[in-house]
């Protein structure tokens, strides 16, 4: 049931603090990460020549964050591919590669075909899957279930944060096991992961304010979402949410790429959403904002609580609690989910069943 919410999507957005708790249950115990996949397949995983993440849509965005996490904490190279491109490209695969399939439904046809191809080439298959017993889950050698409960809304929300949470735990567990991650950083991360649910709750308390803000943007036909580093995949995800349910053309870009083309589009009619939290690249993103401002652009910023400077440049601001670099996507994506939801509601659209989309894409 919708639990009193008007749409499944809104319920699922608001379920995210509990979903994160479910996701870590039995896996973060006494400030240690315990993953049976790492206990049972640790040496195979740690001796991987390379990880290759395959997925589609939102799950692919989670994969981009997974790449950054595994490379940062484990120093093992990671590639991320759209499952549909990977399967038809005749990719170079080695038997000591580990292929990670990311999927909410566990039934996406391209992702399933991608892991079958990898399996034929002798790779180990690791799943980050929500639907227990699904086709993808059954074809993997091991993995981590996302455990966020069934997702009904067509636009993926809690599955995304759940997938990112799984990557956080996986990268930390592997990084600790292979000695590339020092104890201090590991401890700091594990502690911070456990307070993420409360920090998400704080963002959700701004629901009304975000609804109010959203109404000011229903006029838009185009939107630009910009972020750097850890927030770059979040920019892609925010833009996808807006397209899917609000039917507004939106593009997500790494903010520095703006100069290489998209800036030509900027005018007073095209809002630009910057994810400008206090992390690596903050100064640079502020200068990207100035470039947009100079061209008459309308700026919405997602910023870190306490950042008052940003009001000098942003027209609208949504604050998120501060956190460490590697966890920020779990927070910065939440306001973007709400923004797309309220724009769609204000336009009178069917949020849970957007036109032309299916919850699980079992045909290619
Ligand atoms: C976006 C969305 C889709 C899915 C994609 C992959 O909101 O829901 O982009 O993420 O179709 O689906 P799964 O994760 O089920 O493999």
C-alpha cells in the first residue's frame, strides 16, 4: 500500500532512511562491515584484475559511483558499461575479471545477457540486486542483495540509494581486506554510514519547501544538472528523474564539461541545477556557477548546511547535512528526487506510471 502517501514514488522517497537501515542490518555490526560474499569469495575478489560494472539506467548511475568507491578504497581498476553496449561490443574479458551486475528488478534483458556473455568468458559474476530470486540474482556467483523492499514506482529512488549503499559497504570491506584502506579512514566511513539514515530524514523534513520551489520550475522545457566528482553521477540521476516523470528535457553533465558545449544553451529560460556541496571541487563549481550567472541563467543549488556564501550566487538553495566526500551521493540525490516528483505532480502527471516506461525492461 501507499502508506498514506498519494503516490508510491513519494512513499519510496520517504522510506529511504528505513531502507538504508535495512540495507546495513546484519552487515554493519559493531562498527565492522561483514559481507558473506567477501567472507566466502574474498581471495577471488581481491585478486581481480579488474572489475567491470554492467547495468542500465539508474542502476548504471549507481555503478558510476561504485567505480569511484572501489578505485578509491581498493585501488583496483573498474570499468562501467551500459549492459546493452557491453554485450554487443565483443569486449575484452579475462578469466580473472569480476563483472558486477547492478539491477533493481533482476530481470533487465540487457543486463542478463551481459552477465551470460561474461560467464562464457570465465569471469566471476557478482550481483547487486534488489529482487530476491530474480533471473539476474540466480545467474550470479555471489553478491549483495540491496534489501530495500519491492519498488513499485516506475522511477527508481530507494533502489538507487540502496545500490550506492551496497557499493559503499563492498568497497570498504574489500579495501580493508586488501590493505589499501587505512583503519582510520575505514572507521570514519563506517561510523558515518550509520548516521546516513538520520541525515536523509533531515532532508526529507524539507519536503514542503521543495514542493514550493518545484512549482516555480514547471514552466521549464529544458534543464541542466551539473555536478563534479562524487556528485557527477548524481547530476545524471537527477536529470533522468526529471525526464522520466516530469517530461522535461534535462541533461546531466560533469560541471567542467559545460564550457565544452552546453553553456551555449544557457539563458534565462533554462534553469541550471548545481550540486555544490562542500567537497572536492567546491571552488571550481562556484566558478562554473558564476559563468552561468553571467549569462543570465537561473540557478538552483544543492549546498551543504551552513554554506551562506552560496546565496550570493544561487537563486534557490536546498541544503543537505554535511558528510564526507564518499558518502555525499546518498544525500545529494534526495532533493533531486523530490524536485522531479513535485514538478510532475504540479503538471498533473501520473507519477507512478509515466508514459512509455515499464518498471522492468525484459525486452531489449
Ligand atoms: C529509472 C529507472 C530505469 C532502471 C533501468 C534498470 O528510474 O527505473 O532507468 O534503472 O531500467 O532497471 P533495473 O535496475 O531493474 O535493472
